């Protein structure tokens, strides 16, 4: 419970940094755009690559995890059937996203409501529970605070996505900051409540394979447990949908700074970067068929921490130069953001995860070199 609360509090200056910059850029891209304005196209292109790769790896992992979790219910017995089901789900989501941003926004909102309803019912059941106030002594699991914080950060992140679609939002100068900070605050409150409910209702929490469902069974019986079980699948589907709405925009924004980069910067009148979406569909489809990608979530967390650092540095640079209406005093969240990012990445991540992150950066440098060589050979 304390880890979720303290991690949310530590991330608050990060959200404020994103909110401040998000209110100054009325265009898609988020950290990619921030880095381009502060440090130029070369650096922003690398930022775009890292965020893009981490996002489509995470999307693939969520799709695979969702399919595996529901394999028994759907009668998917073999690995091939599960991979084909994940690929089919990916294709359906991509077709919906390709139909336009307005429909995607409506579906995204609906899925968010559907996934939140069972969780809020669980918190309400915990608040009304008349069981013992002090649960039996739980099993003790030893782990570092920062490692636990890195895991909790994966659950609380998402506020950094808000500025990515700023170019498609009405009154973005007001809406983006509110949505950025508000989403973190509400997520922190929700997760503190859920963790607290699980601690109270499930004494041997570390041994539970489905803690939310188990807690719901204790607090509200089989009906609530069933609703929460469905809600977890809807939640995973909502995450996958959100990733496939936003991930192509990292690529299109990066391509815009690279002279178009094979036309990937093109955005249709309905707000969908279709070329970038098609390439994302192909890449996620490839990695969906590699099987269990759960370990790649660590890459996503590290890449998000890189976004935090880049955004903080961009805020410092732009405020120091008094660009975009910023003043030096507006950069106060930046040092705190850098401290949080360095602590979680340096002390919370493993060496293996660090090596994977470095590998992604090196691959990105190679892709950018090929793109520029192609542009030079064509005279673009």
C-alpha cells in the first residue's frame, strides 16, 4: 500500500513537468516534440524510436498475456491457436483504430469505464466490509523499495501518453495539463485502495495468482469475483487498444522530424497516421508470434523513465532560454523528475534490463542512419 502511495507522490512532479510542456505544444508527439524543440531533430528522433519500440513491445506482451489468460475459456489449447487468436485480436483493434480517431476515442472511453466499474465496486466492498480489521499475519516477501516502486510505476504510468495526442484535442492548453495530472492522481488513489483491499482480504497475498479476484470473492462473494475477473480482461484489452491508438503517433512524429522517413509522418484528415499504423500492426504481429513476452515489460518501464528524463531536460532547456512562454521558475519539477528517474532506473532495474535498453538505443541509431542514407541517395 505504501509503495503505491509513495510512488504516486514521487511521480507527481513528473506529471507536472509533462503538463507544463503539454500545454505549450498543440501537436502530436509528446516527448518527441519536446526533445525536438529543446535539442534538435537528431536527439528527438532517437527519443521517438525508443518510445515507439517500447510501446509496440508492450502492446504485443499485453495481447499475448490477454490471450493466454483467457485461453481456457476460449478453448485455445495449443500455442499456435493462442498466437493466431492474439493476431486476430490485434487485427480487429487495428481496423477499429484505422476507422478514425473519433470512434477510437469513444471506444477508449467506454472501455475505461467498463474496466473501472468492477474495480470501484471492489473498493466499495472493502470500505463496507465488516470482517476482521486485523488480518492474519501474511507471508513476508523481501524486495527492495525501489524495485517495488519500478513495478508500481508500470501500473501508475500512462499520464505521459496524454500529450502524445495533443494535436487532436480541443482547448489542449487547458485540457492536457488537467488530464495529465488528474490521471496520475486518480490512478494512485485507485491503486492504493485496491492494494489495501487485497492486503486486508487475502492474508497470503504473495501466493495469490489472481489477487483482485480473490479479494473480491472474500469481500463481495462470487458475483463480485466474476465481475472483477471480467474487468481484468477488459482492462488488458483497453490497454492494448490505447497502445495501438497512441503508438503509431510516436513513429509519425519521429518521421516528421526526419523529412518524412518513407512517408510515415502522414496523418489523414480523421487524425489517423495510417502508414505508421500499418507498420505498427506488422511489427506487433511479428512479436506476438514469438510467444510469451512478459519480460519485455521491463523495457517499457525503462523507456518510460527515459521519456521522463528527456522531458525534464527539455523543460530545463526551454525554460532557461525562455521559449514557448516559459520562465526559469517554471522548470521546478525538472530536477525532481531527474532524481526520481535515476533512482528507479539505476537502483530498481536489473543489469539484464539495462542491457536490453542499450540494445534498443543502438538499433534505433542504425535505423535512423539507414533512413538518412536513403534520404540522401534520393535527394530528398
